[in-house]
């Protein structure tokens, strides 16, 4: 089993291009500590599963850290907390023009593997999460996302009980709340959530 000291050594042994080793290491540590807490909270996780996750963790953390540092995302990078920051909207909503914009993007620009924002308007917590496209069905005008399932080309979720989930075009205004973990409840804005390591890795693939 990989020990914590071994992981720390692996994380700090490789530096991101053009970035001081101290900054890179700080970002790696923040990502690693966060992921370790999530692993510890998983109910009834088997020893073999935890071993596999820990063994692959340094690789994914280094990729995420380097990706965050090299990202051209127009948001402020908080190295200490391994997060992006940007002003938060007063409320989460979808514009009337969003379905047509998404449809044009899916028809002409979308590719398999593209990272996309999923707007979740369900209460008590409304948020925007990152997912990736793994199938585009032009014949039936629908697209499949890895975690959230099928959506129409207008962004409507086609899965059971998914009427408040919406796929939206991956532009700056829609990606900002997803990158920054913005959340809302029935009263309005609340503290941001922490992105999972998977979402961080997806975010680092986006080109602005």
C-alpha cells in the first residue's frame, strides 16, 4: 500500500513548467488533502479499492495541479485552497436564448470528450457541475454526458426525474459557477462547494 510520505515525495518531485516548486507543491498538497478526506468518508470502501485510489492519486493530483496552473480560465486561482474564484450571480437561472445557443454549438462545434456545464436547479442546493460528452446522436438530436445521462440538443434532461437538470453551452458565463463551485439555496447565494478531483481534471481541459 502506498504510504502518505511516499505520495508527498511523488507530488513534489515533478514541477510544473515555469512555476516555482513551492507554488506547485502547495497546490498539490491542497488537492491531495482534500481528496484524502473524501476517501476517508466513503462508507464501506474496500481495502483494495482504497489501495487502487491511493496508488493512482499522485498521478491525478499532479496532472490536476499542473493543469490548474497552465489553464487560461479567466478566474482567480486560489493556490492555498486549490480552487478558482469569480463573482457569483445573485441567483442561478438559464436565459431564454440558451437552448438555441446550445443547439448550434452541439451541431457544429461539440466533440466527444468536451467538458460541459450541467445546471442543477433542484433545491435545497442549486449548483452547476462539470461533466463530459461521451456520445453525440445527431439523428435523434440528443447528447449523452458521462455522469448525468441523456440530454436533448436544447439542453433538456431526458433521464427520469431530471426535469430540473439542464445542459448548457460551455461559455464563460456558464462555466464560471461550475469552476468556482457556486451554490444557491432558497434565500440566495451561499458558500461555494469544493470541486471533486474529477471536476478539477475536467476543468483543466477547457480552452477559453
